[in-house]
DNA sequence: AATTTCACG
DNA sequence: ACGTACGTGAAATTA
C-alpha cells in the first residue's frame, strides 16, 4: 500500500493547489488594523506596555503584577502557564484576559497563514505545493509540511476567510471535497462488534445522540444539546484512550463526575470496554498493536513500572489501531481513485489529503462522472460490516466545497 | 535548540 | 502525590 501510494502523493505535490492571493492581501490589512486596536486595549487595561506574544512576559504581568489568579499554574520549566485553556477560565477576572485571547487569535492567523501562504506560491506554477511525509506519524497517518496544508483554519469565522482563498485552478474547474463521516467511531464499532453502536450506524442515527441516549438513559428524542455535547466528548475520549482526568478537563467538570460518566458509558457499552482491554492485553503480550492492514506500532513502555509512562503506552495501544486503520483506508482509496482517474483519462486531479478528507480540482464537465467514483472508491476501500459514509461537496473555494 | 502556544483531523 | 486525553507542523520567544 505504501509503495503504490508514492507516485500518487508525488502527483498531488506536483499538481499543487491554487490560492487567491488578493483575498488574503486585503484580509491581512484588516487583521493588522484589528491587532493594533486590541494591542492598545491590552496595554490600557493592564496599565503597562509589554510583549503580549511573550508567554513569559504575559505570565509575569497577569500573575505577578495584576495577581489575576493566586493559584496560577506553572509549566514544567517554572513559567506561568498562559495557554487558551487556562486564560479562558480567567476571562471574568480581568478585562485584559479576553483581549489577550483575541490578540492571540488575530496574530496567529496573520503570521501563520494570511501573510505566509501567498509567499509560498511557486512562481513557476502559480500554485502552492505542500510536501507529504509517509514515514513521520507513528500511527501511519500522512503528515504535511512546507507548508502544512493539513491545518488550514476552518473553526472560526476569521479562519474561514483563509479557507476561501484556496480555489479551483480556473473558471472551468471546481473544488470537490469528500469526507469520511465519523470514520474512527465506525472503525471502533467494526473492531469491537458492539451491537448498539453498529445499530446506530446501520440506521443512520447520529452517533453522539445515540451515545447520549444510552449513557443518560433517555429516549433519542429527549437528548438535550448538553447531553449530546458531553457524549461527543466521551466518544472522542474513547478514540484517544479515555481517562477521567482528560474528560474532566475537556468538560470542565470535577474528576469524580467524569469518572461517573465513564462508568455509565462502559456499563452501556461493555463490548467497547472489553475491546479496549483487549488492545492493551495484546500490546502487553506482543509488544505492539496493529491496524487492519497489519501496520504495527511498537509500545516499549507498555509494561513500565511508572504508571504515567505506562498510561501513555496504554492510550497509544487503544488509539493507534483506530487512527491507523482510518489512515490505511484512505490510503487505499487514494491509490484506487488515482488509478481510475488515469484509466478514464480524466483531467481532474486529486490535490489534497487531510486525514479523513480528499480534495479534488475537478473539470466542471467531469463533476457528475467523478463524484460517484470518489464515493465508491472511498466507501469500498476496505470491506467492512459497518456501513461507511462519505460526504461530498463542490464549490469555487475550499470552504464552499466542504 | 528548546519552549510555549495554537492551527487542523 | 504523581500527572495524563490521540496524531501532527509552524511561529515567536527564550535560553
């Protein structure tokens, strides 16, 4: 699988993706103005000037001078921790806190994406060419660098502006995005053979709502948005190798409550529990875990006497077969799609991969031919009992295609 | 070169 | 008491 993937990735790298630089030049100027305003507001609120981008200076201003939090947490090097998770909980303690979060968001977007991406357009092609690494991620995922096109913003309104700048090659083309739906949870359902999870997928029931219905013991139509939100976090936790501490951090609740939620979960999904225990047991016995196509991840710390170190290995034992099997599946799909595009002599090209998503630069007259091909190859990449679903969209830019 | 933070799945 | 959700890459600051 990895060897035939090489020419496919090479083709994607060579092809590149078009960026509309004008959109970003304008956006950059707008961000610059907003940054200037927020910066001045921070200085005013804090009563002094300092480098807001320096975590060290920021921590000293917030916690030594303004004394925003008497129990301020430190990082392992003794500096004050000022990450988003910390500051968002202190937002009501001092007006400068929210302003700093705003400043961070604006500066990140401008420096990492808006000002950088246009400079990476290759003059010879007029396009952006990422590089895909096949032998970096321990789970078998690809990674992307120089530039990384697997972490382009999408979650915030301003972030969406960056996505809009990724466009089709010309007016005769359109971007098509194809996403696996809940692929990692479907793989857990397949591996564990959990009947209620399989059932939810077979009947097209929203998986987080289904989980909430079980854990909170209410009918599907009485699941509240808060119950669903919590269940979603639990489902993510399952994928990552859940811990009461981790869930309590995500949900911002006491560890005891998180532990109760997890207990309820495993009571309703005992086969998931035994599947996860089986992954750890297999790692202990063999020294590795493997994906559906046999990719191994060795876990030398699985029998460590240090509980923290061992805990990492155990969560890796749970996560690696899931994340890695999803990577196997999309890689097979990529090989088969590429081969079909070549066989049918189509002009359209596969240009990006973002873990569970493929993006294509499609000649408009080929749109209706290519969509069922993409879907069929993605759905049938690896035969499974659980239904696999793919969402496909098209638009003049990456945001619209999503 | 290491640390911290934050963008994505 | 310890110290944790999985996988990445990049920018700015600090050492």
